[in-house]
């Protein structure tokens, strides 16, 4: 059982939404359990802390949540807010992408210097590439590094069946992100910015694309807009010019795979080296999300079997499960 002092620190940090203090107290508990040789519990806690989806919601974000705009047709919120927790050290990027992200972060950290010269930091970025290659994670990391909440624009709410309502919903979203600093992620952006020359598309969608272009042109707000798409070839040619930076994401290289395994297996005891060719071969042609899913299944297998060390057989079993999953999905 963790000491009373650390437990009090943990509860206090959670109650006030102090994510740094919460992480420090959690890490202290993990160290205590490992010193007591409670390795399975320590591994499980480490997975929850570093790989889980739960977030400590700050008071500031809770206040913003009360003002989220809604769709007039169905009353659905047009975006969701959360406090990002993962930092730059948690994401594996191609070197050119990392340099761009670090440059954008520096521009925002020193925005007052730029403004003194009549300049603004980059505020519109486009992420493109296949699914599961880190686009959403990079947006979250950007929010963490800038100490800003992450707004996930809900396209299922924004896109309306009523004539003109989609553009009206977009205006509400832009007005909201204009007023308060945040990182605003428009995922599946091709749904809003599809090529207008496509003869199969009806006039309403073309009007939506026109509205998006106009709003991006006019945007001078306080937030950083990130648009992400898995289908960049579907975007209207005029969309590209509205973004100051474009980052292309791809499958991880051998070096990036080794980095990814180091991050995801942090704190997990294992009997193999992470840069071993046999280990890396299990993840050939997999996206970042695929790799994380395989490792998660492998670690669960280890824990449920009561074993303290992750072994190659756990990895191989989880990899075969992932390959079977992909074969089933490809046949759908």
C-alpha cells in the first residue's frame, strides 16, 4: 500500500486538476510498488498512467465546456474539450516533422516577440497521411506543450441535413475557438474541404467548402487550428493554400519503430532488446496505432498469465492477432 503522504498528494492533485503533480505522485506510487517487488501491479499502473485514455480535467476546461456551441437541429455539442497530457517526448516523428512542430511551438511561446514586428505565429496547420500514424497524438502533444486545452471538432454534429445549417454550425465553432486560446482539431477534414470540381457532389457541399475557405481566410483568432485528413487527394486545391504548414505522416521507419517501442514499453520488464531485428520484424508495415495495439495485447497476455517478463512469444501471439484482425477487416 502506498504511503499516506503520497496518497494525499495524489488525491489533492486530482481534485484541483494539477496534471504535473498528479503524474509525479503516480510515479512515486509506481516506484514504491516496484521496490516491494510488486512488478505486475507496477507494470499495470504504468500502463494506465502512460498509455491510458483518462484525463484530469482542469477547472478552466470545465468552465469552457459550459459554453460549447450546439447544433440547432439536434442540440448536439459541436466539439468536445479535454486537457491533453502527453508531451513531445511521447510522440515519434520524422525528423523534418519534429523540426516543424518545434518551430511552431517556439513561435507560440514567443508570440509577443513576433507581434512586436507585426507578425503572427502559425495558426493553421494541415496534417495528412494514413490512419494511425500520429496525427491526432501530435495535435494532443501540441496542446500539452502550449498548456492549452484540445478541442475535437465533432463533424457528426457539425454536418447537418438542413440547408445552410452546416455553414452556420461552422461559424459557431470558429466564433468559439476565436474567443479563447486552444488547439482546435478538425479531424477527417476532407468531409468539409472536398474537391468542388467533383461532379458527383451536390451544391450544398460546394457551398460548405466555400464557407470553410472564407472562414479560414478571415481567421485571426487566438487558437491554433489543426486540420487532419487520411484522404488528402480528395481536398479541394484551394484548401492547401489556406494552411501555413503541411505535415505528411507515414509508417514508422526502423529507427522510429525502436523509439516507439522504447516509449511504449517504458517500465515493462522484458527479456529482449528493443532494437533486435527479430523484434522489429514483428512490426513491419504497421502504423503507430497498430504497434501500440500489439504491445497492449502482449502486455495484457503477460499480466493475465502471472508472468513478470514480457517475452517474444507474447509479442508474436499479439502480432498474429493483429494480422488476423486486418485480414478480417480487408474482407469486409
